[in-house]
């Protein structure tokens, strides 16, 4: 299956085929995890429970950015 990269506002996006959207049970606002692999990218739907954890982790990491940078040394 092929898709084209399109401009969305000031960003770029891709369109997902209706069949993929239905099979993955996606809707507007669904969260996807994007992982870069040796052969390209992998998209994975983030389930609602996972989304809450990821949102919390994002807040923790962004509010403690300098601390995590120092700890990683």
C-alpha cells in the first residue's frame, strides 16, 4: 500500500487508508506511537490506558529535562 506525504498546516502528515483505520479502530484524536526501524517506520495504536501513562511521563520528562540530562551523563 502506498500513501503520499501531505502538508497539514505548517507540518507534514500522511493519510491512512480507510481499511487500516477500520482495522486498527482509529478515529480523529487517536494516539499513535511512531518507531523508527532499520527498514522504515512502525505505527502502533496507543491504547487509552497507555495514553494516560505516556501523557504523565511526557509531563515528568519535560518538567525535569535538565535533571534527566545530568543523570544521563
